[in-house]
């Protein structure tokens, strides 16, 4: 029988540097200041640029009063050629328990509701510190471009929001735009789409719309859009602009428009190599699937810049997240959850949220009879509904869940199922991404399996 371990309702504070760990870090920093910075002390901003950690994270780390993620300490130490050791940090929760003290329930941060962006101040955000450090450095470079790819609900928007926060702390203007907000009619033609795009960026910057003054039919939509940015939007702001574009794969449904728009983004990125005005623009582009439409290799933004692919959580990350929820889990219990849902962040979040609220136990979750009616029922029904609206995908996935070995699919089918988080790919060959999906869909799609 699986022992689930009930939440203890205590605050999870991460880890804190010990005096020895702080001394090691400060000594390495001092050595670097002497050798590389003419003896001048690094400012917090300089430390942030060197480590890739946000300024507020560095302040928490060095104050040694509030916990940070252990991976954050590793990244900070690595920036000064140090390896984090066990004696460099401690878990405040463990110290409190050894002293017999309990954190009052009123001090507990409640788990976030599953789904959507993890709030910026959330205790339950799982840092991918190495990835974030790379993003924080790239976005501050003139003309920087970051490409974030991951299936839905893997943390793209949460990562983007933290990139934007870091950018704002470093003096950049920021605008976030999701293409899910655009009406379908906007995508029918390039001209209204680019006007919608320009107007929304201006709205995010709180700059009055003046499209009529800059749009010229003689030059065409792309040149007019470029002029609007180059002569109006960018000169209006004194700081660099970080423009985050989410859900750009919605454009893949409109290949001609996508080819024109993505080519425009690539042109702007290349312009930054030669012209100061375009060095102000930094792009963060997020999409949930591989680019399955044909794009000219020389005009695509998907083969330049910093590529980021968000992976499933590791067992160590899930174990840490369980502890943040106050669950006193053994490694075996984490393995049981991972065996059911893999490391898919949304499914992990749903499980820990409901276990924390004592709606369900881990043992109950693992019973095959509860899958269709349990805590994942709404999510599974939404996935099933989507497949039913796209019969070719339903048939393809039916073959995957029925097979005992990887199944070769068409490129588009493979990428679209991957974007839903339903499959893992090995080239064009697909396997179910987790046991939960395999068990649920095997029966419900059985009639679609060719005989």
C-alpha cells in the first residue's frame, strides 16, 4: 500500500546559505573583483548580469534571511567557478522541526490554482535556473531573440513573465502579446493583421495609435509596419523594448501570413546588427509545437537566437515541489506519481493541489478505476473533445495508445499531438507521454483503430 503522507501545513522556505557558504561566495566574488574588475566592487546589477539571476533573487540569497531554490545557489556559485557543497546551505524547515517549533498555518502560502501562469511571487514556481540565467542574459543583449518551445501548460508563459520582470528591473520597457487574443478575421489578410499587431504593441506602451499617418499602400504592409516601429514606436521610448509574443503557433494555421510575418521578425533581428534603432528591440517568442509549415531558412526567426525547450519536471523537482506543499513524501511516492503522469508540470500541479486540500490521496489517484472520474476528469474530457473535433488526430493518437512500440506518424500529426502534451516524439515516431493518457484514451479511441 502506498503511504501518502498528509500535508503538515508549514511554510516551505527553500534553502539558505550558511555562514561558511556565504564566506565562500563572498571570497570568490572579491577575488573576481580584484582580478577582473580592477578591484571595484560589483554592483547588484553587475552581479545579475554575471550570474543571470534577478536582482531581487540575489538580494534574498545574500541576505540569508529567506530561502531560495537550491538550483539558484548552484547557478550563483557557478558564475564564480564554485561548486555548491552540502555545508554551504541548510533547510530552515529542518532546523525549525529539530527545535520543535511549527510555522503557524496563517503564515502558509496557499497552493496556486492549477492552470495558467504561476504568479510571480509564488512559492510553488519551479525554477529552471540554468535556462532562466541564459534567458536573462540574452534578453539584455542588443537585438536579442529568445525562442521558447514546449507543449501547452509546460510553463512557457510563467517563464516569459519572469523574463519580462527581469527586463523591467534592468530598465527595459516590456510588452506581452498573445495571439490567442486576436479574432479569426484578423488572420485572413496580412494588412489588417500587421495593423492589429502594431496597434497592440502601441497600446502596451501606452502610445497613441497613429497608423493612418504611417501606413502607405504604395509601400505595402510589411514596409509600413517596419516604418511604424522604426519611426514612431521605438523613438518614443528611451529604453530598450522587450516584446514577448505568446502562442505564435496559432499563425501556423495560416501559412502565407505566417511566412510573411515571421520573415519580418527575422528582418528586424538582422537589422539590429547594423542599426542602433533596432538594437532597442528584443524579442521573446513562445510556441507549443515544432514549426510544421515550410519557411524559407534564410527568413525564418526559428533558426536564430537562443532556443529554449522546456522539458518535463525531473523526479528531484517533483520531490521538492511536494515538500513545498508540506508533503512528507519518500522517493517511492514521487516515483508513483511520476509513473502515472510523467513530469508534466500541469498534471503534477493538479495532483499536489488536490492532495494538499485532502480531496484525494495519492493511493486513490493511482487506482485505474478513478482515472475517468477523479481529479483529472475535466482535463481529460477537454483533451478528448479536442481530438473529437479533429478526427485525423484522434485516429493517429488511437494508434499510438494501442501500440506496444513507437508509432510513425505524419509530421503534422506528430507535432500537433506533441503540442497537446499527449505524446513524446523520437523523430516522427510517437509514444504516449504518460500512463494517464494511455489508460484513459485506449478504450475511448478503440473504435478508431484500423482492424
